[in-house]
C-alpha cells in the first residue's frame, strides 16, 4: 500500500511489516532504504544503502525486494 504522498510503501509479508524508505542522495540519485517491523518491535532498519537508482519508484521497489529477502532469511532462521 502506497502512502498518500507516494513517498514510501507499506507491505505485510510473512508476519512482518516492511516500510520502504528510499532517500535521495547526491546528483538526484535515490538510495534503497527500508524498515522491518514485527508487532511493535523494529527488527531491522537499512537506510542510505549503496544501491542507487535514478528514480524514487525504482528505489522503492528495490528496497522492498531487499527487505523481502531479509525477511525470508529471518523466517528460515526460525524454522
């Protein structure tokens, strides 16, 4: 679900909540960023990563992809 201002996206995935948080860096490039939450606890937060994109939409999508991988790894550790 996109926020009303389309700045970030919230996704429920395998019992976790992922919030994409792309940030604009230098030269109008966008960095991945996301937060992973379970219940009321922040599990992980990655901001201003080394992954860069030319648009906010691309950074948002990439952020969600990386966060899903991290959640998959967390779920696998719990099994």
